[in-house]
C-alpha cells in the first residue's frame, strides 16, 4: 500500500487537522510541533488534500511502497536506463555459447560429434538451450551414432558446454567353448530352470545349497561319462532376505531439476519485485548479486540466479506402502540388482521413537542363482574308473 509522509507548517495547526476531518481525509499523526506536524496519508487521501485551498505549507518528507519505487525511477532515469541496458547486455552474454568441448582423445570422433551438435542447433556463438532441448539433442545423437556411441552427456559450464561420451566397444572376442557345470551360488528353493545345453540334474521346488550342481556339463551314456560340454542356461530360486531401515519420522528433500535463469529484481524492505521473471518457478534456490543499494533507504537493485528445485515432504510414520516399502525394495535391489522378482514381504519389527522409525522387513525373492564350475581339468577316464570301482 502506497502512502506519503508529509510535513505541514503554518499557524493554528489544529485548524488544519479539523479540515482533514471535515473532508474525510484519513491520516496518521507521527510528530507534532508548535507550528508544524508530520503526518502519514494514503495516496488517494493525498490527492484530496491537494485540492483543499489552504495557506499551509505542505512538503513531502518520504514516499512509501510503490510510490517510493516510482519516484526513485523518475528521479534517476539515466541510472535506471544504464542498469537495464547493462542487464540486457549481461543477459545476452550469459546466454551465448562461447565454446563447445568434446572430451575424447579421438579427433575424428570429436569432429563427428561437433558436426552433429551444429546440425542440431548447438554451436559456438549460438544461444544456450533448455534442459529439455539438451535431452532431445542427446537422444538424437545417440540414435544417429548408435554404432559408435554407448552414452553421451552435454553439461553446461558457464558460457561453455562440455560433452562427455562413452564409445561403443565391438565385441570381437570369440565365444568361449571351455566345458563347465552350472552350480548354485546361493542356497534356496528352485523356481525356474532354463537350460540350453548340458544335463539338468535338479528340479523345480528342489531345495539346493550353495555349490550344488544344477546343470551338468558331463554327458553320460549307460552310466558312463562319454564327453564334456559347456553347460548353458539359468536357474532361479526363491531366496529369503531381511532388510533393516532407520528413517526420520519427517523428511524434507530439495532436488535441483537442472533448470536455471537469471532475473532482474528490485528489493524493497523484505519484498523482492521481479521485473523480468515472466514464468516463475514454484520452488527455487536463489543466489543474489546486489548491483545497487541505496545508502539510506531499504531499496536495492539485484541480479538473481534462480535454480528450480522440486521439494518432497514425507511423513514416514504414515502410509507404509507408499513411503517405506519402496525404500526397502530399492535397498534390496541395490544389493542384488534390478532383475529380481519379489514374491512377498512382511514387517517383522517396527519401533517408533520421537524422531526416528526403525523397521525390519522380511522378503521372499526370486533370484538368478546361476554360477559356474570349470570342467577343464576334469579327467573322464579317472572318473569312470572310480564309478566302476564303486559299482563293483
């Protein structure tokens, strides 16, 4: 709300106050002297006051709110124009790309990627691209150069872009043919058997221990081992795990989205008035650079960098399915890999303290228990002789 602080000077100052009451002009008394008063009136009441024909001298001591900002701009037009032009120039410079560097020792590959980037609109002295545009360019380059690229990331660094990549390595190694058994790497209950070669020596729902042979690479005929082969396949089993979590009752997290912008602001008291922010972020981390600060008044002109963040607030004491279970599954997958299949889970223990929750969850999981045992040094003749002796 805008207002004026006025000094009114003249004889019989009480008569002036009576005039204010008569013309329904609201005011706030700040200070009273013998032949003068200092009062505060709203902008619309000040307009009424000017229309009263009096002999009293009325001076503006101070303007408050938007009036003060407008007065500041009017009395310092040249400064404001210079600041705005400076900001526009600074904004132009900070949004231009001055260099693009591809991190790779292969000069031919660097030239290919730089040409792809230029074709897609990202080149030296072009304007910076948004986070979504960057992702689209990465996808298009990966699609175009799928024979030579495994991964690419375009990272903004000030007025430059740094391109990191991983080249696709062609597998020219000949397929191994060394004979082997498939054995269990963990103890569990067999749920699935997928065999391509070798002899299956276990069955579904069988309980197996770590090291047990599941698919044998030994080929038998009439009870004798006749040859060795390379057992190929996978065996899956039900395994049991216990996951322990210690969580805060209430959790707050802020994650940067990668989007950022620089805006021009005027700060007055505790308020920030953005002049160039037309599409505001819901949440952001702000870094403020003060361009000008008035020596007496609480006003400053700032250049503020805003980084968009997504906020998450979680109450772990509520909604187990939504808040706690996904964290337990994520911890389990970090340990075992993402290829597991969860059959069931059960909360074994849950303790709630004033600030933390401790919980233990039991999981039944289907997991690939395939491991290998080499048959390279296995002697068929000696093994057959041993079998004959055992049978006789």
